[in-house]
C-alpha cells in the first residue's frame, strides 16, 4: 500500500469489500470510517429524518441511539431479554405505529438477536426496514446464516477491540438491495454520484486504505480466531457451571452473604463470537472488587441504559424498560480474547468465587 500511495479509496478497499461480502454471503459490502458512521449512513440511505421513529434497545453502546437523534428522529426503546440481554422481540409490535420507519436490533456481546422474528414483525407491519447493529457480532451465525446478512442492512464495527478489529476506526454496511447499496456508496463520499456531482446529502465516511490493508491481513486467521473465541467462551461456561443458580461466599469467605450468578445464554439456533463474555451477578460490586484486587481486569457493558443517560432520558421513562434497568446493575464482562489460556480462566473463576 505504501508503494502505490493511494491512501484514500485505494485498491485494498475494494478487495476488502469483496472478501467481506463473500464471508457474509451478502451481495454488497460498503466499508466506512467507523461503526457509528455505518449506523448513521444506514438511516440516511433509508431517508429517515425529523418526525420519524426508530425502534431499538436501550441496552447498547450510545452510537445506536445517537445516530437516530442526530437525524432528528426519535428512538423508541424496547426492553431486553433477561437471559441474553438482546431486544425482547415479543415487545416490539406494541411500539409500532405510522411513524415507525426502521427497527434496529443490537446483536449484543457477539450473539445475534432473534432476527427472523424481527423480520416477520417488520414485514407484517408494512415492510419496515430492519438494520442489524452487528458491531459486536461480526462472524457469528444465526440459523446457519452470517450476522450482517440477516436483514435489510447490516452494520458492523472494526474498532480494535472488536472480534475483527483494525488498528484504528473502521466499519462496514452490508445489503442485498441494489438501490440501498448505491445510496450508501454515495452518502459515504459526501453524496457524490461522480466527482463533484452531489446527488444527495452525504458525509465524509470513507474507510482508510491503511485500515483495509490491516483487515485483509487479519482475515487470513479470522476463522481460527472465531473458533478460539467460541472455545474460550464455552470453557468459561463450563468452569462457571458449578456456581450457576447456586451460591458462593463473600469476600471474607463467609457463607452469610450469598448471591447467584449465571452467564448470558447462547441460544441453540445461533453462535456468538464473544465480543465480551458477560455474566449476570447480583453482587457485582463485590465480585468486581475481588477481581480488581487480584489485578484481573473487568468491564461493565453497560452501566446505564440509554433511557437513563442524561442526553436521552427525556425520550423514555426508565420504568418502561425494567429488565434493562435491572441488568445494568448486574452485568459484568470478564477478560476475553482468542488466546486466553484455560489455566488463566481457572484463576479468574477461582478468584471471584472465593476459591483462590
């Protein structure tokens, strides 16, 4: 790449798009500058704007909500499942009305939401477009089909911490729709249909050629990394099994302060790429403190639902999403990466269960 010097829209961009499209089975892949840009451009391509409503989950990274609000539309929050933390499909239809212009399920922690059911709901209510926010699930499958090729548009992120991460920001959109693909391509380059001919409002959303080159190299071992992530995730679940819906001692070793734990559930008809390995635990603060003392890093995805965030809480009362509110105080993500050794996992589980 340094030899040809085409740092913007160089040949690696088209090569990566072709490989990613083949990987997912989608007809089109269009790379963009970030996962946030992917979501924003997807809504712009659908013509969503002021007065429109977009159904989504409150239990997600802010970008999912942010892009809706930036376009003047209103996010309509639907509560989540208590075992997967994905959007509860049984509660979507009640939120649909004449203003509903899109549905954005988030494939949280690396596992796709129930996309077939969401697509059916969308179809019987006027063919509402469905955008999969697959920022965490690229490489996962749903009923044998790849995440990002499960709905009208799929959006993903190549942020460095993602299952397929580059060395900076990057993202992509996937679709099988010719018209949408053309709109997305134009929007990412300031709405240009050709040089200096602007047929629509756009953004500067191109992915750097350098980052595309990085992903081309990383794709060579991506299938192996997916297998390893699944292996590590399953090992965690196996190690946790003696404690699931059971109890363990508090920090002092006493049995007077007991709490149940369980990992988020992976449905039988899909896989997860474990962007995070997340457990649900009633005494999270105690567990996190214990792990911190042992110098084991953890993270919380996410400590506040979107409808409790200062910028967005006026959009929806927190009582409308009780599961999201509850789980925001109970989820805890453990260290997760493809080369995590079982011996290290055993130490992690041993520390927070009080065995070590």
